[in-house]
C-alpha cells in the first residue's frame, strides 16, 4: 500500500503541457458530419465540439468509440506532451 501511495503521489505531479487531437481532420477526411459522429459515439454534438476544440478530454470509452468509428488507433487521434510540476 505504501508503494501505491508513492506512485500516485508522483503521478499527481504529472500534468499535460498540451493536449492536441486530430479528430476534426480525420472526420473531415472521411466526410462524416459532426452530428453523425456524435450520434454513433453516443455523445452530444456539443460534447464532440468540445473534444475537437481541446476544451474537454474524452473518457477512455468515448476515445475508443471515436477511434473505432473513424477507423484509426486512439493514439492517432490524441497526442500530449507531459512534464512534472512540483507543488
């Protein structure tokens, strides 16, 4: 249990410097409308726009659904650069 607490303490110091997605590019490439993609992935259109704009990071399940429908790997949709920040 002590080791778990140490790992979690270190993990909480790790923050994304930026989070970028290529969701809109993949969607446009396939000619899929935002409404269709949102409906297929069981999210709202507004939620999809927030994910595309980077204001919301999707859940793992939503990211998998998006990648599956767009026929790409999750890693191809979302990229981030992480670094440590001390409190």
